[in-house]
C-alpha cells in the first residue's frame, strides 16, 4: 500500500485558476463519511484509490464520533505491526489510537477566520483536515492545504489590487477604450477582493447608458427609489450592508437570487447624481466587512466614471448620426 501525498493544487484546480470563495463552504471538500464500526481496510482502500480525499468522517447513529486524517492513518499502518493491529479491526480503534480531536467549523465562516481557528490547534493536529458543517446539518471534510491555499490566493488578490486599479484608471482615461472591456475588468477585479455569490449593477434606465449591453447590468424602467433599500443607498451615497436579509422587513428580492442571505449595495454616481448601485449578494450568512464596504465604494466610483464616459461617447455618436444622417 502506498502512502498518498498531499496533491498539487493543479490536481484540484486543473486550469491553475483558484476561485475566490465567499466562505469555507465554497471550497472543494470530501463527503466520505463512514460508520465508525466499518473495517479499517475498507477505509484504507478507499483513501488509497482516491488521493484527493483528505480523510474520513466517522459517525454512529448519524452522530459525529470523530475523524481520521489520511496521512496519520497511513503513517500508523506503515509502522511496525500497524497492519496486523488495525487493518482487520473497526476504524474506531484506529481513531482511539490516533487520538485526533476533530475540529468542526460552520460552513459560512470566512477563509481568514477558519485559518485562524485551524492553526490554533495543538502542534500535533495543526495540519489535520477540518470538518465543515452546513446549515442543513450536512458535514464535509476540508483539507487544510486547500484552506491555506485559498487564504494565500486572497492575500495575493489584495496585494495585486493596486495594479488592477491603475490599469482601470488608464483605460478610463483613454477615450477610445472599449466600455465593455473596462466593465469586465472592473467586475473581475471587484470579485477578487469582495467575493460574492451573485453580482449585478442595478442601473436606472436612460438612453445613453442603456446602449451599454452587458450581463453585469440590470436596467430598471421604474425609479430605483421605489425600493426603500435602494433609495437609502442612493440618498446616503454610501454602501449599505444587510447581514441577513431575512431579518429586514423592507427587503424586496428583485435583483438577487431567492436564497440571498447577506447583501451589500454601493451607490454609482455620475455627474448628474445617483444612477444606480452595485448589488452583491451571498447565499450564506457571511456578512460583508467594513473593509469590503470601503473597497466596493472605490469600485463604484470607477463605474460611475465609466458610465459617464460611455454616455458622453453615445451622445457624440448620436449627434454625428443626426448631423450626417448616418444609420
């Protein structure tokens, strides 16, 4: 039997692109759960055949009894008399031998908080996988390698945001730059530093802006102020966050998925005033932080400049067409 090593991240993300998760519940995880009286050789065979599975969650009568980390199990089996002592016995005996204290974290926790809790364990258990529990009671096993990798990716995104903003500013200063390309870059950059499960620009319909067609934009014919929450965002000219929309009586679910839990709206302004807002939603109870509010406001200003430039371009084009009757 071979001892499986921690896989390179390309085995998990073949393209090399590591998605930005809202919470630990978004990360790839294992659903390998067995009764704690199953034979150890069955668990060993499964883990040996599935090198990306970090271990096994153990239950009895549908209740959690523990967890077996892949590395520690194979290490113990590889030691003297390991096979003879454990392979043909229930996996609970291996659990008792390893003395692993299973750490259970809620699926809605942020990556940084989960890393902090995971690394607060004892030296012997610091690299063990963690159990992730979802609101519906389901459990999954998360490789600590993936958790640390995701935190590293988030840190890299924050470090690179200055470069992205500089590129956006240069493109906005170029009158010939394509508005759709700029919009895509803005939304892509925003998603890297303020992750959300759903993102839309909710914009008040008018002739100049509405000629900009993008999946990122949802145009409203009716005044946005009819929605009391939108009205608050536009009047205050500041981002507003809702930790749990289910606890907000005024919440009207028009432009977000039905399972939205946490939401933020940031106003988009041009030279005429408020024209819309950035609407970001998360389907888990993962409230947006004050830092994320500040970042969203920065991006809303770039969007305001983009719409202002686009409207001016459209007005020039329409004036040219009217003057020379160009169809």
